[in-house]
């Protein structure tokens, strides 16, 4: 294996590891946001604004988690693809 391919493999592996770390963090953030929202919903002293803001935080955390999951799946698919034979239409057609 050439140095360039080894270097590319190393970069690819580190990218996957970073994405997996971001995914774990996003799951933790979502769990925390859900916990805060649940606590506020059950708290008689919580204002409607606090509950609404907590709900928005849950929604943002869910979107962020989905974005990271998509990025990770895409990176894994690219890593599994044979080298040098990339089909540029593959990802465009997948969204149709």
C-alpha cells in the first residue's frame, strides 16, 4: 500500500472516529434536553416560556443528532466504496 493510500485511510479513520464522538455527545445533549423539558413540564413553578424554550432545545438537539447520523452514514458509505471508482450520481439519486 502506498504512503498516500495509508495517509488517506488514516484521515478517513480519524474522521469516522470524530463523527462517532460527535454522535455520542449529541445523544447525551438530547438526553439532557429531554430531561430538562420533562422536569419543567412536571414543575408547577415553570412558566410556559420556560417549557417552550426547553421544547425548542429538544427539537434543536434532535435535528443536530439527525445531521450527525447522516454525516456518519455518508462517511461510512464512502469509506466502504472501492477506491477510484466513485459514482457522483450515487448520492444525488439517493435523495430523489
